[in-house]
C-alpha cells in the first residue's frame, strides 16, 4: 500500500540513528526530501519503477510527488540525516540554492555519490554541531552549506539523475493527493489531463507500478488511518465520508482488506474510542 505523508512546507531535519532494513512501502509527499548518509554499505533506492544501488557516502534529493523507498541491507546501527523542505524554501533562498532546484521538475531524483575529498568537506560542515541539539537556524544553515558545497564541487561527485518518463503523471499524483475525497474516476481524470483513458491507465501503471484505482484506494485508506490515529472524527461514517467513500460498508470492507482488521478493531487496538456505523458493523 502506498503512503502519502505531509510534513508541511516548513523545513524539517530528522536525524536518525537506526537499524538497517526495508521501508514497509513506497511513499510520496508534497515536499522535497533529501537523504544524507556517510557511513553504510550500499543502499538500494527505489524511485517510481526505477532502482539504483548507491554507495555511501552520498546525498540524494527526491522531488515532490514521486513514489520512493530505500533499503539498507547492512548489519548494525548507522546514522542518517533526512531533510524535508517545501517550495517556499526554494523561493525564499536565492543564489545557489535556487539554482540547485531550477529545472528539477524534469527529474524524479538526483544522487550525489561523494569522493573522499567531498566526504571530508561535508564532514567538516557537520562536525561543529550535535544534530540532536541544533537550533532551527543552525539546521537550515548546515543544510544550505551542504547544498552550496555540492554545487561548487559537483565535479568531485558521481551524479546520477532519474528523469521523468511521463511528466504529467507527477501532476496527476499531486492532484489525486489533494482531491482524494472527491469522486475521482479514470474517465474524469483522463479528461482533466487531456489524455485518453487507455493512455492514462498505461502511463500510470508504468510510472507507479500500480493501477490508478488501487493508488486512490491506498491514499484513502492511508488518510483514514491518520484520522483514526489523531481522533479527527467521532464515527466511522464521518471518516468514510471524509476520505471519499460514499458507502460506509464499502469503506469497512476496503479497510479490512488493506489493514487486516476493521476500523473499529484498529481503533480499539490503539485504545482510541470510536462509534460504529451501526450495530451491524461493530
């Protein structure tokens, strides 16, 4: 099941000391994501239907609304810096930072694999700071220094670019993530994006590896899970309507098939009180 995550348009740094492993599923979000890893064995990056093995140290920049995940096969703990930032940050910071993202709409991801010289430059930037104690200003400063260093010394990196095969599909994914609660259909979306029904279906499957119907279903279930977790609504019926299910019983069936339990069972497992649709769906 594909997951849609939204951290907002602000800048966020997540420093993680984690065990290797595989992300449970492909995910996408409306902001840029950057991943910096200095110590680790080769990492597998999946972007849409492309796969690339990356040798650390490296820096990866992933464009908004692209399905992706990573797999870290090594044993033992390792450190990683994960940055999220929105288009507002691109607009607000001029100079090299803007140049870094100009034209990026043509790419789904860019990978910078460091030479030993580049690795030392990046480590020199990071060295004065404890990632768990940095202020928000320091986080942004360090991130911008890293970007400017990559621009200035890009000849010291092996650069790999993932290009979009069907550029309109990313715009379609953005539209679906913003309008998932509406009655979207293959026909209505084909008309919206000025393509034939068959071309849209084929391009979507080629780009994402799944059908348009299944992706929309995944996004709706994903948002329903978040509504349950955060207690946004009191009843299952309200959640079903909020995520685009016109029929609450259909929502129950789809949720159970995707998650392995009903919405009420899911809520109960997490000690969240919810009201059922009616006595037949408890």
